[in-house]
C-alpha cells in the first residue's frame, strides 16, 4: 500500500514495524457535545484504512481514545474547559454528558457500519499514566512551571518541534496560535498539567506531584497510545486541524520522553463543509447521523457519499448530493439483489480494485471499478463474489441487498402529515399555500414530485 505521510508530505510505500501487524492510533472524540457528520467522515476514513490494511493481510490493532476529561478549549492554554462548557449548556454534570455523548458517537459509528476500535481508552482512566509521562519529561528537563498556572513543555529544548507542521517559528504570533499565557518561555510552549483555580471548584480535578489540577489536552494521547501500542506507532490518524498544534505537541512530548520516533506514518483527513460553509449551529447547518436517519435517509447512503471524495480533499455536503448517493446505493442494491449465488470473483476487476485502494485509499476510483463490474457482461454469480469482496472495504452491507430492497422506505409521520395537507390544498386550488408547504418539505431534505 502507498499512503500519504504528513510527516514527509509525500506518498510513501507503507512498511510497518512488524511485517504481520499494524499498530494504529486514532484521536477519538471529545464527548462534550454531539458528534456531527463532519466528525464522522473522518472516522469512516479511518475505518476504510483499517479495512484496506486487513484486505492486504495485516492484523490491525486499532486503538482510540475518548477524551472525557476536562481540558481547555481547542488548542489554547487558557479559556473555557470543553467538558465544563458542555455541562453548563445541557444542565448536567460533566460525567453525565461524557456518557451521553460517547453513546451518541458510538451509535453514529454503528449506523455507519464502522468496525469498532479496540482498545478504546478513556482519558479519565489514564490520569496516573499521564502524570508519570510528565514526570519523565521533568526528569529529562523538558519542563518548567509557571506559578499559579501549570507545568509547561519547553519547545526550545526539542529542535525538531516543527517537523510535522513545517511552520516557520519566526512567523508565529502570540495569541494567534494559542492564547497568550504570561510566563511562557516560547510562543509554542504548551501545558502538560494545569493547576485548578484556587477560587473555583472544578468537577474534574486530580492530585499530582505539582498540586491539584488536570492534564493538558495533548498529554493524554501520548500516554494512552504508548500504553496500548508501544513507544513507536505505525500509523496515527486525525483531522488536518490537528497537524499544527495537537499532533505536533504529541510528537514533541513523546519523542522527548522516549528518545524514539513516535509515529512512522501520519494520516490526516480533510474537512467537510455544508452547502460550501463551515458547519455550525448558528447557521442551522449542523447535522448528526441521527438527523440523517430522521429525514428518511439510510445512514449507509451517507457512507456512500463519503466514498465519492478522496479523504485528503475537502468535501461539500448538500441534501441533493445525499439524495443522489441514496439513489445510487438503492440502484446498487437492486442490481446485487438480482445476482445468483456467489461463485469466484473476477480477477481482472479485483486487481483493478486493489490497485485503487492501495493508491492512497483512492475510494472514488474503487467505486468506479465497482460499477464497471455491475455493468459488465460477466455472470451474475461472478459479479456477486466480486462485489461482496469489494464490500469488505466499502462497508455498505451489500450482502443484505435482498432484504434492503424488500423494505419499503417509510416517510416520517410529520412529513406525511404535511404531504396530506398539501394535497388537500392542491385539490382546493390553493396553490400558493401548497407551494409553501412544498418548500418546507424540501428544506427538510425531501424531494417532492407531483405525478399529476
């Protein structure tokens, strides 16, 4: 397999540390709010990578963390704690929202047919390991303390700090990269442990050699990934927003502690936009997988939609694109449901498919090979074997095509009520009012066609 490595900024031949096994770590969700379809695009991308590695014959250990510990907002060393922010927003304890949104995340993964990572590690279960890693850095003189603030990593003592991001340190500005903290020696220095404010009682805080407080965001991934997979990982994945700070900091603290390379291959996924805009609740374009289902779409249509864009290219979500993906998936299922019992796969197409998936996970090309198989004049039994082989990577549950085709697509009750109301208005020739209802239904993500 050839894969793009952010560390080298080149597509490289994949060579794991162990010829038979791949150790892969994924940055998991911070469970303070809903996981949305932008997040889930990345996790489908990780799932595709795991499936391709397995098809290539590797045993894959896919570890993932759950950030259920309070740390500071985004990449800053000051600001509001995400878990505390979520607790205030939803009127619950940080422990309750962590449980609730972890369940929502894994429900989303299940709906999208993502193979569940194993092991799954919670940051709150690894506080001792995080403290131990900070102590190692302290002994090696990579840390310093800012009074009444926390323990910081001194990036000036790690010469290769910018090797992943390739940023120019002279162009960094305090307050732009991370929030300014008085007492920091260097702009890029980051918190390993934060002291709890003396005048504030936090819901999440722990005793440490430096005082009561909580870990910085970055230290958890290093502590947990190395605990599960060893000092050097084959693959580490995440979103492109993690490159400049989070993953750069992971490398610095891990390699400073061990003296070994932390990760061989860094795989980063591009963003998803909605109607060419950033997803946000203020724009009313914030959607979860559960929202997709409520609108009557099959969640695997969303997975199919993700497959149509390369993981390193920015993707634009629209309801029209999702509807087209649903139609394509329905057509594919109808084709597959008509095939005879599986025999042997078609080697010619299988070779083309493997070339595509091993070319930096080129799923759009792999999909085109799938449709070539469908359109070919090969026997249906050969087609079925080939399609099901491909679906080990696609994850579209095509083996269930006969069952899925038999199911009737049910329109949600509230939408059906609006359709009935519109039909009455049309019969009464109140077309303007009927058109307003039609527009509302379309805004909800449905297509309305009048047969007469």
